[in-house]
């Protein structure tokens, strides 16, 4: 967890700060608005109503040395709940990269129009598993029909599209016959960067022996 203060007031309650909560397991992010002037008790209520209510009692919490967390009141709460709290100095992404990077990105979001930022958040939400909806997102369902691991790249071809050349590779998958080879771009090939490097290395070796 981490705090972001000094934000422009906004929302129904005119909040001017935000609590970032990132789950290490699911990588999900939740932003909780509050006021910079809130006391340790207000923070505890926010913690109880949101974190305890949605993900039960956490075993470990990592955050910086904010007075709201280092007070005697919070120390007693940790002892009662049996939660371990790890502190670090402010802005150390190498220790708590998820919260710090999320906070840094969120500070930059107001610079961009909402219409530009919203699709990226929607994409992330669509790809996240839902506890209420047990169905698989469409993009994951499409991956289930994917042939499987790549065996090798047979050859490549350059295709001119909109005035630009694009490389496409004829890919053969394991446990698949030659008639099921597919033309794919490098980004669409599983571990495409690795297989393309191997393909280019084999071409250089073949030319050398010629």
C-alpha cells in the first residue's frame, strides 16, 4: 500500500489524496480516495471497510513510513490481526515497484484526455478474471484454439501494406502437419522473438556453408 497526496480535489467528497492498494498475487490495483487531513483512525476505517471486507486479513503489508501506519494505534492493530508490516524509505521502486509505478502512472493520467486513457484501463479489466463471472474472457477463449508450441519457422515473406513492408513468417507448430502451417507476424508468434532469432541464425549458417 502507498499514499499519493497533494492531488487536485475532486469527486463527491472533494478528496485530495489517494491510497494505492496492489495485490501481489493477482496484480490488481484499487485506488481509495480520502483526505490528506484524515487521522490514523480514519485510515483504519478505510482499511477495515475495504481491504478486510474484500480480501480478508493480509499476512504481509509493504508500505513506506507514513505516520498513519507507524502510529501506536496502527501498531496495536497489526498485533491483533497478526499482520506483518514491512516499511521502506519513500520512493524505492526496487523494493515496492508495483505501488510506486502505479502511483507514478496515476499522477500522469490527468495530463491525458479521458478518451485516450480509458481504453487501456478497459483492456486490463477485460483480461482480468472475475470472481462473479466464471466465464473466460474472449481473448483467452481464442488462445485455447491456438495450435500450441512452435516447432520451427519455415520461411518468411515481405508484404507491402499501406506503403510499408511487413514481415510474415510461415510457422510450423508441434504435433501439427505441414498443411496447417500459418503465416504470422512476429508479435503473434508464441515466443516470437526467440524463434525469429533462431530462424535468422539458421539462414546465416546455411549461407556460410554455401
